[in-house]
C-alpha cells in the first residue's frame, strides 16, 4: 500500500486513471463503488454491470454519482468510456469486451456466471480481480493458467481474509521467519445453520441470508483457506481442519499451543482457523525459525520462547482494501493472492441434513450442503464433489447428514462452463478428470 498510494496519486496528477469495470452491485460491490468513487485517486469506476440494471444505478447513486448512462452494447460502452462518462449495463460481457477498461472486478459470489465473466475478460486482455472466493476455490488454478497464457493478472482481493492473510504471510516470510500455519479467527461455526436461522442477522446488515449462512456454516472460511493453501502450497491437517474453539476473548497469541506441533513443523505447513479468539475478526500466521540469534531477538521483542511465534492483524476491511488490489494488478502486475500452480486444497460438499435420491441440490449457504476443506489429491483420488459444483446436481442415492458427496452420487446439469473448467483443471494438474472422461474436457473446455 505504501507504494500503491504514491503511484495512484501520480496517475491522478497525470490524468491517466486506472479504468475499472465491476460486475455485481450487491452488498460488497456497493462498498467497492463507494470507496473507488469517493476516496481513491488515480482510479475511475467507469462501468457497473448487474442483471437488474437499476441496482447498478443505485450503487453509483449511493456513492454520489447520479450522472450515469445505460449502455446496451459493447460499442456504446466503449463510446461512453472514451467520453469520460460512467456507464451501467445489464450485460457483463460488454464490460469484459470493451476497449478502454483495464481491469474487471468480479463481485457476485456466483460460480457458473462468474466463470463466463472471468474467461471473457481474460480473452479480451483484461486483468481480473475476484471478490469471489467461491469461484477461486473451485476453479482458480485453471483460470490462472488461462490468465497467464493471455498475459493478464488474475488475483483475489485484499480486504477479504485470503488477501489479508497472504499479505501477512509475505510479510512474515520477509522477516526470515518460515510460516507454518495461516489462520482465520471466527466468532461462530455451526455447519447446520441455514437461511432461516440467519435471516435476522442478514436483515440487520442489509445482506442476503444465504451469504450470511455460508459464513456461519463454515463454507466461506473453507473457500478462503483453500485459496490461501493454493497460493502458498500449504495443506490441511485433516478434513474440515482442526478449528479449535477457545474461551471467548482468548488472545490469539495463545494459538502457538492449539495445533499439533509435528504437523506444523514437518511439510509445507497448514491452513486452519479458530473460534472465539481475539481480535475478531482478524487473521494470524504462525511461524518458526531455527536460527538461535533470531530466537533470541524474538524473545527480547516479547514474541515468546518459540518454537512457534504468532503474528496477527486485528481486522480485515473487505471493500475498503479492494482498490489496493486493483492498483497492484494494474500498475505492478502483482497479484495480491493467486494459485501457485496445482491446487493443494479443495472444498468438498457435505450433507447438512439427510438427503434423498432424486433431490436437486440447492446453493451455497442454503439448506442442503456445507463445505469442508480437504487436500486436493485426496479429493481427486476419492472422486469427491467440490461444493462449488454441487448446486443443481440431482442425487442418485440417499445421503446421510455429514456424509461427503462423491461424483457417483450425483448427476450434473449438462453444458455448464464451470464443470468443463473443473475437468480441464483436473486434466492439467492430475492427468485425468475425476468427474468424466478426458475426451469431454477436450471438446468442451
């Protein structure tokens, strides 16, 4: 950030702002619009797309921008951008295709829809910033392959926990300390929460109940930690992670004693979380060093006796930090957080209640499934269903509560891009598709 702010000021002074198009006009997207339009120099939110186009207009209006024009074609959008006019559109592909837009912010939380948006933006040479952990945690590695081939940056965002954790991870590693656990601090974890139980909280904060449910039932944190694992090479120590529950208000520095030491010190490290610690919401990294002099200094600086040392940031500020990610991608071609290569951790679907053959699975944060982290090689070998692909699938047999779904248990909808990309991801990184024959991937992806 301390380089980014100066560069943005320079772009503002030179009249060369980063031109941003955003897809989505929901709760988080409205916050992003407010931040970019009111507080960020050197950056212009030139277009917002939303299925209900009036929501895009409202997002601009809430940020104090009432003079917007609807574009009904890519050419019309290009003309508006060239004339310095802000635009709204019902068709996100206009934003993905239009000349004059440098980067697309995808902020919907959808998967199939966002896969189309991301691929179209990449094909048209635009950087993509995902405020969409669900997409990234399901098919992020293969999207990164396509982005690299196109010479553009694909990144998840700061503000959301994965980007904040990755900033802390890079900072700790820069100190010469080896990160061995990347963690998230939660206030609640109950896999059986649903939109009915979370309706009151959602209404209070102007959010959608399924989104709030995905926070409470562990699905969202599973996606977030999978993204961190895929960006660092870390794993999970067990399916679902440990997630120790501690006395409310317990200082996060005590996390040095909450996880099996041998699993931290051996191998690439793990991602995990805890419930009840303070500061909440915050993120933390446990690190270690074998250097005796460094241990001496760390003890002097009140970091404890080792072998683990706890580093933490006390907050993540969601939409406030997204412009930093946009600037890093557009100016420095630096991803805040992106897959290293092959996925290391996936998020699989587990039954939230007893399910019956013939039922059609509902979406993330609804009534039928919740997400669990599992190591990607295990997911592939056991042919487990990523929860990001579960919505719309028909069950072929009865499933007991808490049972993890496999590909043999479901029938996929036909023709979805997200399934084709997932098959391509399996093929590229594991040499075969867990879901279906290789020939389907080659003709569909």
